[in-house]
């Protein structure tokens, strides 16, 4: 009996271990998400509640949906990858006579039939045990369990985009959750976050500063069309004396007090938090960048003039899947020749790339975190004289940009450094005669934050340790440009995912060669894909 019991325990332990290892073991920990929620709470105003909704399910066509992708903020705070969910975080402890709590989460209920078709759901108990929530409920309890939202000074949320489908057969889907929230919060039909923000600014400003606030408002009314039709804001900025300003300010203060909804503050809170990556995040970001770089390396070895843009895209994404990457971080850009001049070219339909340069801007998204890596290579393995001249200018510009990405530097420092190199390089080649004309050939910025989003939120303030940016200068000479035709159709962008550290910038995607001679050397190596030939159909 003892031997049988020992065998049973050993078998169950072994089976459990094998089963647990059949899925990735390097997701963010529940402690990470709990810590992030605590950080949100610490930045919230007193007596407030923050409300986060999961992403909607996106329809592809008819009865087929796109593969579900969670809202990055929601994933950051919960780890939940399921739709039809809502999270509430409270600035202070709440007491409903049954529980003392500072957060609530509402998720899809378990449903054996639906899970058979669409996969297992955690349900409320699974969210407690696997994601570490003390209080989790199914979405049908949302209005019953949630506290009275009118009792809070501020209800923080991201305003709605009106792009959520109503699943008529489900009274607890995201559409219904949003509808319930709007009723619970007395959400105005004409709610405008920017208008409410100015109402609050005007209400809280000292009386002696009202004239200055009116001047700031005046410039915003010119740049924000959604504010132009508001009667009170227009009256405030047109007021001709202090007495009129204070009279209109009082009207605005009364109007502002009618609502406790705030669709601005939560964006600022998340910008602050997501800009700086934790150690757990850095592990995933480094892996995403390395996988993306390896994809570039394998394409360099496999590249030949007969490949189509779509085949090249496929090689990148095949490498991603070999590393069990769930998604591409954004639609893959593969542009041969002039197609590379289209900054967000995603058609990738050119049937052969010939002797052109091929611009490849792709990134692997690993466990939610995406890299952003671009390489531009000659399809035939060798840069022409003109191609190399432009390529090397972009390389030098990127080197200058990366060196400028240091703690305390202005957010635009990499861009400013890259611009100077590109401006001089274009002048030297005779492509431009006036320095300011560089913008015709380098029309975009050089850096953005990257993380859970390819364009991750951040403060755009001076660089801080453990923020991650891209450095991506480029030169794009479109056909029929006002320069010598020998330059036409040459498009070059070089982009890397760069970590800001106390010891200077670290290129996380350095495994993919960037120097023109190193690219040519690598392209001479053989690829295992050369012999992968499919039958013609």
C-alpha cells in the first residue's frame, strides 16, 4: 500500500510538472501586477476611483473575430488576457459592511459550452487564485457590488471611442458594462474630457490668475475644435475685465461641480508609470528585441532579388513563432525600392524586390511587450554607390542619436543630433541646397517610447533610467523628387530599441548588424531557407 501511494503521489507530481511546463512560465508575476495597482493608487487624488475596461473583441468579418488582444493598461494592472472585464481601483479602503477592500475586478463567468468553442475562462475564482485578487466577481454583479460612484470626488477613466459592438445575446458583455457604468456615473451625452479639464482649471485657479488662464484658453480654443462651440469657455476667454471674468468663472465652477468624471488624469498617471520599466519588464523587452534582431539576421542570410515583400515578411514572422511569440507588435512593414518611402507601408505586395534596397520595420511582441527594429538591406547583397552613400549618412545619424540618449537629456536630443548629421549629409550629396529642406527627406521624429505599446505612453520629459525608446532616423527620396534622378527610390531607415541606463544607452537589438559592410558580409552566409522550395501551383 505504501509503495502504491508513493507511486501515485510521484505520478501526480510528475504529471502536474509536465502539464505546467507545457505553457510559458515567464509571464509577469502576479506580484508585478499587484505592485502596479498599488502605484496607481498612490498617484490618485483622494476620495477617487479609477475605472479600467478591457479591450473590446474586434470583428474581422461576418462571424469571425480577430485574435483577441488585451488593452495594455488593463493587462499591465491585472495580467488578465480575457475580454468583457472591468477593474476598479480605489484611492482609500472601502467598507461595505462585509469586506474592507481597495480594488474590485469583474470578469466573464465560466461557461462550459462557450469554453468548448473559444477556450477556457478563469472565472472569478480563477482570477483570485491565479492573478492574486482578493475580491473578484462575475460581470453580472457589476452594478450590485460596485459602490455608489457619486460618493467620490473624482471618477477617473479613459473616455470611450464608441467602437464597441453590442453582442445582443450577452447582457454582460463590454458594451453592457460600459452602458451600466454610464448610468452609474451620470455620464453626460455631450461629455468632452478637454472641456471638463478646462472647467476644472478655471474653477481651481486663484481669482488673480484668471486673466492668465483666459489667455491659455484662447490659444487652446484655436487648436482644439471640440472646445470652440462651448458657450461658457468662449465667454471666459472674451471677457473684457476682471469683473466679467469672475462672474463667468462662478458659472463655470457651478457647471464643473455637476460632474465628478475625469477622463484626463488617468492618462497622466499611466504615462508616469509605464515610462519606467521594472526588472521584470526589462527581461521581456530584452527578449522581444533579441528575437526581432534574430529575425533581421535570418532575412539577411535568406535575401535574394527574387523574393517578394510578403515572403520576406513571412521569414521574419516565422522566426518569431519559432520563439513562441504571440503577436507582431504592429503591422509588419517590408518595402522594396520606392515602397520604402511610404512610412507605414503594410501592403507588402511587390512580387520581387530585384536590386532595390529593402526597408524592413518589424517587431516581435513577447508576452505583451514589443520591440521596434528596422534594417534596410540591398536585395542583391551589395549596396550600390548611391545606396551606400545615403545608408551611411543614416547610420551616422543613428549613432549620434543613440549617443544623445542619456539620463537627463531632453526627449528630443536624439532627434536633434540625428537631424544635424542628415542635414549636412544631404547638403554634401547635393540632394538639398537649403538646410531647412532636409524635412522633405526626413519627415518624422527619431524617438518614441516602446513597451506594451509600440508607441508607449510616457512623459516626454528628460530621460530617466530604465525607460526604453527607439532611435530611428531615415532618408526617403521619392520618385520625381527635386534632385538628381540617381537618388530616386532610395529609402533607408535604421531603428533600434534602446534602453536608457545609468551607464549610458544600451542597444537591445544590437544582434542585427547595422554597418553597411557588416550587412554585406552577413548576406554572403548561407541560409537554411534556400533549399525550402514549394511546388508551383
